C-alpha cells in the first residue's frame, strides 16, 4: 500500500545510527567528496589544484603544493565550519537531525540531542540557513504558479482583561490589519511552481519578505520571478489585480471556498505557510524581521526537498555549507552581528 513519503525506506536511508558507526576517516572522506567532488583538494588561499598537495595525516590537513603559497588547510578551511570545535562526525549528525526534523529543529533540542552547548547549536543552525540564503534558486518560475502572502509579525497583543468590547474566542486570530503601522509588520510572499500533472504538488519555491501585500510589491515579484506565458492562481486580494493583463490569471474567493469547481486554488502556497507556521509555533516561537528571510528560506528548502531521500538532503545541506565561509555568524557570540534584515527590493 502506498503511503506518505516519510513512511518509506528513502526517508530513513541515512540515520544518526549510520553516522555513529562510521570511522572518523570515513566521515572525513564524505566532507572531502562533497566539498571538492573528488579526492583532489583545492587550496582555499591560492586556488591551486593541479599540483599535488602534501597530506598531513596526523592533523588531517594538506600543505599547498605551490612553492609561493605553502598554506596549510583542512577540509573545512574557508567554509561555514572553519575553526570548528566539534568533530566532523558531530557536524554530520547535526546535518541528519536537521534534515529529519521536517518542521525545523530548535537550537535547544539540537543541543540536548548532540550534547553540545546551546550557543554552538544556535550558530550552527543559523550557518545552515545562511548557506541556504546564498544558494537559493531565484530563476523565474514557469507553467502553473500559486502565489500568496501571509502576515507573520507585528501583530497587536490581546488585552490583559477580556472586556465585552475586546473579547474574542480563544482560537481567534488577532486582526492582522489592526495595526498596519507596527514597526515589525512584514509580509512573507511565496511563489510556487506547481507540477502540471497535479501528482507531486509544488516543485520549486521562491520566497521573499516585503513591507506590505500591495500591487507595487506583487508586480515587482512578478517581474523578477514569473516568466511570460505562465498561468497564475491567487486569492482575490487586490494586490494581484493587475496580473490579469500580464498572465493567465485565475482567482479563488477564500471567504467562500478553498477551491473553485474549475479547480482554481492556491493550495501549494497555503501548504508552504502551514509548514512555516508550525515551525514558528513549535520551534522558533517568535519571528522578527531581522532574520525572517533566513527562516522562511529554510521552509522553502524543506518544502522543495520534502520527497527527497534523507541521504540526498544531508548532502545538499552539507554541500551548500562547504561552499563559502560564514559572513554573518562567524564570531556571533563575540558581538559580530548582521546589521539589517533582508528585505526584497526588486530589480532596478
């Protein structure tokens, strides 16, 4: 009987137990392969790869073969894991944990599971999000596209005393428009390319953070991320009012139905927000503008990799983290912080 992907062997083809059984040499070889694609290392200082580098087995480092360089480097030099204090095996276990928690994992849980300090887990998770931001695929979408926006921060707190004029049901949402001028008010916009056969849902996701769900920002997103000739489905929000002139645009009235009789819906965009809200409620608890784009990019990756075998997910995560050094999170606990949020501006 066919079941959910997470119940299949592919979803458990690479586990923490598998990593625990590996020798340190085997783990090291995985890092080497994912960073350089072969056993031939490249010096991160001078870029030399043709000359043979001298391997120092006791330190698991190489000495550059270029006479003018002679730089010592390891498999993590010039990557997100440069100067790491935890072992490569622990890092690989963290990658497996990260992939297996389909709604995200908190730094506190990773700290307890791996036996590392909370500060270590916190920075490690943010380095992974940083690598996803750097490697996000922003090529324009084509075919059938679902688009929607969600208000995820800057809400007005409910009053302490429940008066007749303010009392609302326990599960009711605070009106997102109650305070449109709140300094933390942001809108997460998601665009998802959908499988035309309707079998596997969305195939690729682009997410951006904008100040407000308006025609200005909706048009900028369309200009940058939607190819001509695409079919676009949205709800009846006025922000998408000009799409009719540019695309095959169909809408659904969510106050009346989730999907029209003709099949018009934006369910794949709603699916993205369902996973995002569960990650916020269950793991993050509070999402502020400064790192909102980082977290939403993580959700986009999780949505696009939701039917990918665990081993492939781990290789994707680790491969991205081994491409570049960290810009924002190296020295975070020593006061090196990113100054601003990442807000979509649109192409000039």
